[in-house]
C-alpha cells in the first residue's frame, strides 16, 4: 500500500467505546496515547476490539504547539 501520510503509530487498542453513531478508539503506541473518533460503521467494519494490534495513520494540515505558562 502506498500513502502520502508519513506519521504512523502502531500499537495496541486499549479502549473502544461505541454509541449509535460514533466510536472512540484509544491506541497505546509506546509512550504515546492516540485517540480517534470515527463513525460506528467504520469501527464495526474494522472489527476493532481492545487488545487488537492496529496502526493510527495521521495526516494533518495544522499542528499547534503549546508550552506551559512560566
């Protein structure tokens, strides 16, 4: 598979919360926690469940950096 996205995080699904229309998927990739909101249909099609191995592919047009106040 070829993609233009370069930010890929492979890890273990640690949370799957589904409601009628949406699903929240949490992935633990090393020291990083990635949370994604997708449609319920997409989550069901992927058959994502806690403990599954998955890859989060990130392609963003904006990245905002912040630092704590001094």
